């Protein structure tokens, strides 16, 4: 933080006119300097405070996420990360698990969407994954594999067992993997980008005769 004496040394011509300098700390970390100049109205000049060294010498931007960032944790830090890679479809028919029912809870951002999910490990065993976010990262690999994966994901149908047009958290999936109506602004590609990223992060692949991954819908968290 610059002291009054330092400012006087830097501004020598002005220093000749100064009769006093009062420094007042502000709540936002800056310092308010009041310069008393004879013949002129006292002026106030805010000077930004120097950033303090974080404890332990760590980078402050890495220690805490931005206040304006998405809520929750990234999908890669949840049980959904690589779930279908770890438990691929093995050709066992209608009893295939795991299954994932996903509900978007915040789709207002242009960089990341937030969601909740229910993982079904069996007809009576489930696991809830709350408030995670997906941020499309793009890249050549996602672009090449994502378009094909998105097409197969949207076209999933459960010929053996489904709840028709009633969309729920499972374990039985609805007739279609994706809702017919979605509250998404016209012209945006965020839905496609988010789904392609989810496919990449979960390792989902087509092949099961029963829809094993579906979008329940869009419901803002309360």
C-alpha cells in the first residue's frame, strides 16, 4: 500500500502545495487519500490495495472457485464419471444395469449446465447424484465421436419395457430418451454440446435393448 510520504516524493511539484495527507482504509481493501491543498477543495483519491499473499503461498484463484461459476461439482468428480465404461452392456437383455435418469436443474448459462441424476444399479438399488455441472470442452475427439453418439442417444427406444410418455427417475425408462419439448432458446447448440460431453464423460454407448440413459426433463431446483 502506498503511503502519503511515497506519493509526495513521486509528485514533487504537487508536494510543495500539500499541507496534509490523511489515509483512511476502506471496507473494499482500498485506501482513501484526502489531500489538503490551500485554496482548493480537498480531493479524495482511492488507491487500490496490494493483494495479500494467500496463506501457505497457494494460488488464491485455484484455492476457491469463482463466485459466478456454476453450482455443484463437475460431473467428472461424481459416480457418473466413466460409469458405462466401467459397467458396459453385456448382452443380458432387459435386466441390464446400470441405468441413469438425468434431470437438468439449471440451463441458463452459456458455458455449463447443472443437473441431478439417479443411478440404478438394479431394480431396487439406486444412488442419487445431486447438483453436478457439465461444461462442454469441445476438442477434435469429442467432435468426431460426439455427433455419432448424440444421434444414437436421441434415438434410444425401450422395446421391452418402458413407461410410455410418463417420464420419471426410473428404474423403468420412458419410451423416448429425450423429451419432445425442451425450454431451450432457438438457435442454441448447448443441448447438443452438453449431451455430447456427458456421453464422453460417462462413456455411454448404444447397444442395450432397454434405454439405459435418459433425460427426465428440465426442472429448476428450488
